[in-house]
C-alpha cells in the first residue's frame, strides 16, 4: 500500500512558473509600453530602411557588389563563387526576399554585437559580472528558440520587429562567451608590461587586450551572424518578411518547390556571410601574425 501511495498518489505540488512569467509579461506591457513602442519604431525603421536600400538596387548590381566584396575579402575564387551563388538566387526570383532577410540579419547582428562585446569585456575584467552573466547565458542558450517568439509577439505584435528582437536574444550568448574567452586568454605578461610602462587600464584594454583577443572576438561575431540568420528564418512564423516567411508558407501549404528555392537562398546567404565574417577575423593583426608564423 505504501509503495502504491508513493508511486501514484504523491507528487510535487505544481509550481506556477508559467503563470508568474505571464504576469511579468503583462506588467511589462502595461507599465513600460512607451519603451516598447520606441524600440518598435527604431527597429522597424532600421530594417525597413536597409531593406528598401538593398531592394532599390537592381539585382544585377547587387550580384556584382557581392561578388566584388567577396573577391576583395577572400580572392577571386570566393568572388566567382559569390557571383554564381547570388546569380542563382536572382534566377530563382528570390533576390528581393534574400535582401529583406539580409536586412534583418544585419540589424539584429549589429545590435547583438553592440551588446555582446562590451558584456564579454566586462565579464572578463570582473569576476562578479562573470558569475552573474554565465547562468543567464546558459539559460538563453538552452531555452528553445521558439519560446523567444512568445513574449516578443505580445510586446511588439507581428512583423519584423519581434523577429529581430528574438534574434538578438538568441544570438547573444556566443558573442559574450567568445569575447570573454579572448580577453582572458591574453598573455598576462603583455598586460603586466603595459602596466609597468604606466598605461592606464583603458589603454591596456584598447591597445593590448582587444587587439590580441580580436580573432576570438571575430569568431563570436561570426557565430552571432550565423545564429541571427537561423533565427530570422524561424521568425518568419511571426510575420517577419523575407526567406523565412517563404519557407514557412511553403511548409504550411506543402509547396515543396517554393520551400526548396527559398532554402537555396538561405544557404547562399549563410555561406557568404560565414566566409566573409571569418575572413575579417583573419585580417586582424594577430591573425596575420599567426599566418606568417604558420607559413614560416
């Protein structure tokens, strides 16, 4: 009887965490609505303005620009590959949607970088900040990405803004972690040498630690861009325009061809942005020194 009671008749009392979270969201909506309106206006203006600028240019001009940028960044092979890739996107009539997606990725990525890099630097220089930031980042990384969409839709309704805001939250953790890691891995003797010459902490940070940590910081930025692209596609579920909306529409209506064509656009954008951002890290002074050392 006792075993039966323990197996079937006892359980931990329900903890209404979901109700508490819903109450917090309601309180935020009712009390700081003007702040959300301001964020909505700024983000929507940035996304729409950038998307309008990108889509205003003829597709042929965009293809040439992307190819030239790829050639400058990685050489003629990547430039030729970029030319073929974006020409394919244009041939599939997905260039307009791809530029809308690119605008959302760039805005979300920029905001995430502006938050992640200073936060990572603060965590690297202050143990108390690091102890607070780490569990928050763990929570952000393990929470399913779809969950981010629920409160932001309540705050901002549907459209590109909730997608961008959810993307920023989703993409932050690797940027913070890799920035902190890069700063912490700077040789302490380099920092001590700067201190011995009387350099103030800010100058040590800007002229020693950040330049030496730049490859790690750029790796974090690369991950931010990649996660932003993946989340922007998911945010098509809440009305964000672009390739994500086309993929979601294709899934809901079982249009295999449309979904495949939009997926090709996502793949081309992902490869292009990944190679481009990784190259920027390799172009730093530390990256060039490492290449010369490896070649010697």
